[in-house]
C-alpha cells in the first residue's frame, strides 16, 4: 500500500530554549556533516540521527509548531509514495534531492542567524555570489516551447551546470508553489525562457492582439527578480513577444539571435559561475 507523511502543525508562539549563537554553531556543524551522509548512501542509519538533530535545534530555537520547523519537516529523503517492486533509483534520487534541499535550507538559516548575531551575514556559509554559484545549479523556467527548453538545458549541461526544471522534480506531496520555493533555495541564478505561447489584448482593444508568454512564466520571472535580483535573473525572449512593462532593467537576451549562447555565457560569468565556453561549442 502507498504510504504518505503528515505535515507539521501550524505556527504558534515559542520561547527559545537555546541562544542564536549556540544554534548557529550547531547548525554549521550539521551542515558540514552532509557530504559524509551523502557518501554513506540512502540506506545509512546516520541520516535519521542527523535529521533528528536538525529538528532538535530548530525546535529549541523556533519551536516545533513554527513555520521554520514545518519547512524543514517537508523535506523528504525517501519517495513520497512506496509500492512493491519500486526501483532503487527512486530512493537514490529522493535521497540526494532531499540532501540538496536540506543544504539550501541550512545555508539560509545560518545566514539569518549570522545577521542576527550582528555581522551582517559577511561570514555566512553563503556570503558571496561566487560561493552561492559553486553548486552549479540554475533554475530554468519555461513555457510550452519544449524545443527551446531542451536547447537551453543541453547548453547548460555542456557548461557543467545543472538546470533545475520544476516539472522534472519529484512532487513529494507538495503544491507547485511549495516545490518552486523549495528548489529555488538551491540556486542563486535563474534563466526564464519567454516564448509566444499565449495571445492577449486589452478588452477595449480586442483587435490589438499581442503575443505573450504564459502567465506562470511571467509570475516566476517576477518571483526570481524579487528573490535573486535583476542581475541574476536572465530572460531569453522570443522575437515579437510583448514584454511586461516592469521587465525593463532585467537582463534579457533575444532568443532568436544566434549569439544567445555567447551572451548567456558572459552573464553567467558575471554572476560568478566558473564556466568555459569552449566546452559548449
């Protein structure tokens, strides 16, 4: 039979039983243990102990009913559903995906705690653009044009970068926005492919039809501009597409231009990614 997990409870007031400084040191230590846990494989008993230790720190600082505790509790290290004959690859994929999410989660909490400690986050685990980019993961947003999506994804692969494509990630019982927020923590850069998938117009001027990107693509473009900044959100735009008025100032690259690959490489380098264009051409 399929098995599902329970979500954590809702947030309530909590009086911390541990200082932020102590929590910071313990979370840093737990973050440093992730590579060892990963090397042990998904069947390692150390994962359960490690996960429990993280929850102890979070419960002492934020409370078991806090939104922070709930966010970590949503990270799954095994498939969301189980069935007889399930392939081993499902468990390996979920294990590694869970550790990736946990890494981003702990990095975010550590950064917050360092700011609270008064150093402005200068010595956080993810203090600089270069350090954030070391994971080689880039969020790739796309519409219905799967040809361009595959072309961009293959190009990133040649640069030894890993595109995060939302629909290819396991759901783990989450809503789409929960998946988006979770995987967005794994990267500090997003590429948004805007293609003419929809047609729209002002209701007073129905004859003036415009080619537009999908609404979810425009929404996610705005999400990443707000989360990562305009300098780390790159829009690949199909020719003839009507852009949202607020996009001005965002780095956008004409998708129909044969030089989009070279321009994208330049922007990625500026964003702190160590990429070699010779690998892609």
